[in-house]
C-alpha cells in the first residue's frame, strides 16, 4: 500500500511540474520556470532537492528589469466589480514573491482576494488582476501597496519599481 501511495505522490508531483497555464476560473500564479531545481525520489516517496549548479564561486547573474504599471489611478472611483489591474513589461516566471509582497486593504482591513495572471492583449507582456471572492463593498476605500523594487520576478528577473494605489 505504501508503494502505491508513493507512486501516486510521485506522479502528482511530475504532473504538477509539467502543467502550465491556467483557466479563467483559476486564481493560480504562473508556474515556476523550467530552470527550477530537480528532485530525486527517496524510498519514502518524498523528493530531495538536487542542483546542477557548480559549488565554485560564481558571479551572480545580472537581472533583467520588469516594469509594473497600473490601469487605475489614485482617487478614481470604480464599480464594485472592477479588478485592480497591473501590467508587466516582461512575463513573470515566478509570481510567489509578488504575491507575498503586495498587500490590498479595504476600508483599512486586509482584503480577501487573489491575483489572476493572464497574457496581455493590450501591448504588455503579461497582466495580473486582483479580485475579491465577491464584489468590493459599496463606497469603500481600497488601498494597495506594491513594495516590489528589487524583488524577484523569476530567475534573472527583478521588478524595477514600487507602487501604491488608493481609490
């Protein structure tokens, strides 16, 4: 029974690592790039990280800047169904640092929402939209803080600016 469970776990890890993209109903973030570390299966079915990186002193790779801009502006009024829209100059390959750094507050309280990542049709490399599970409360004040300057956007990528928004 343990061998079957271990095989199923290994298959699930492989399938999740190989999947890409997301559906419109999915609030997931972009998949990590294919240059992420590989893992070796242990007898218990867990994986141990392995890396082909040399142990010699290597210079850090230069990062390519990713610029963020916002559709909304400070002081504007929007409807209760409007998503916060961020546009990116390059495709993000790891959105986890972005998701961890960015905060959204509604009437001074943490918002319960998520970022949905999509390819852009507006001349940007990628866009992200922030939505609540339900609509924004009527007449609410929404504040967002994006302290992103220098934060990783994936291997070889770093955000080049920090933004705030209040509407």
